[in-house]
């Protein structure tokens, strides 16, 4: 048995005016709860240090850059690392990264139990658009503020397990999970900011948003025989509600724990990495059953091409 007691640290709303220091205090409170609950790994949401700023159209680059971290840890976030180290808890959280070369990514990091960073992931699937869209009831400007991740889908050896990360919209793409599954990932951690109310499909209900989030995570877990920890930033950010419903999904696709609120809330589950073994060796024994000679379209094209050659 390789048990990791995992805390999924859902976070409630962060308003545009909230400073990082206030958010860091909330993260530390969640870390203290996690320590009391026996957690050794805690996962926080996507872009968890600030409000979900891609909903705001900003033209001034200095203002844009104020949402980004140029180093990690930095003075504002160092207390999170210090508390995690003191508790012996590994952490994973999302933030907006500006590199020394001036590149911008939507990034998630992973540490070991000494709070040393063992790896980072940069979001590959960026939803939304890059210019102000007057047709939308609210903006989703990830394509404006971030480049697509340039690291692929790395998997790291940490705490005697193989661990990978996804970020928000990535969870809706089976290719993303499979990239991790093909590297033996036993644990997949992801954070999300999912608006309730679809600016392009106003009829979509909140329950349908939650259903699709669960469906995607449960399918990804089952089809790759991995634990999936999906952690929301939830609640109402300056009048913009976000989907809650953080979950921990077992490798058989069942939900092991689920958030009950739309605020700061810690879900705890003892996840046995050996529980991935049956799915990996039997149901989804990739090396025996995958037929890569038939999968060329997966990496050979993006949009639909019908059999008669016309493009969708
Ligand atoms: N932050 C995200 O990636 N959000 C998307 C929304 C825009 C659909 C998501 O997939 O949840």
C-alpha cells in the first residue's frame, strides 16, 4: 500500500481588490486544517493567488503584468512554502507565471514534502479569445494573456508515486490525460476556474456545468487508472459566479470525496497509489491493447475532415 492522504483545498471567491497576502493567509488556514486531518499533499486551484483576471479586458501591459509572478516562491507566497515545510506537506497550486524572458503562462507547480519545487506544468489548452468581444456577457481572455504551455505534459516522481498536472480546460480533453497515462501517472492534480453561465450559451444550467466537470474527471481517471484531484476556485468574484464541486476521483472512476460548499473547503481522502494497479495492468494494459496504427488523426489534424475531404 502506498497511501497519500490528499487534501483538495477548494477556495472561495477572490475579489479583484484582494491582495495576495490575504489569499496566502487563507491558503495557510487550509494547510493547518490539512495538517490536523493528516494530509501529506494539498492541491489548490488554478490561478489561486488572485481573482480570475482573464475575465477582465486590460490593455495596459503593466497592469496585466501585475497579475503575474516573476519568481516562485516570492515574498508574498513564501509563507505558504514555509508553512507547508513546517507541516511536512507537499503542495500544488496554480498561478500566472511571467518568465525572465517575458513569456506569460498559466502554470501549476508541485513540491515535495520539504516544499521544494519538483516540477511545473504550463496549461496547454487555453479557452476563450484574445480580443474584447462585445457579443459576450463576460470576457474569457486566456488567449490574450497566456501562451500555450511549452512543457508538454510532464510526470514527476514524488512521494513514491508518479504525478502529473493539468489545468482547468485541459480536463475536458482526453488527449491530455492520455499523455499523462502513457507516462504511468498514478495521480493527476488539477485546478479550475469555471464560470457558471456560459457567455455563448446562456441556457446552460449550473448543474450541467458541474456535470461536465465531473464527467471529464471521472472519465480521465478511469481510462488512465489514475487518481484525479480536481479543485475549484468557487463562489462569486465581483458578480461573476464560479462553479464549485471539487472532487477526488478514484482510479475506477468513482467519486471518493466531493465539496459541499462554494467557499474555502478542504476535502480529505486517503489515496492508495497501488489502487491504480488493476486498471493499469488489466483493463487498460496499454502495451497490449492500444492500436497506434489507427490513431494517426489524433496528432495529425486539429479540426474535423469528413471522409469526402470537406472540412468541418
Ligand atoms: N479556466 C478555464 O479553463 N475555464 C474553462 C471555461 C472557460 C469553460 C473550463 O474549461 O472550465
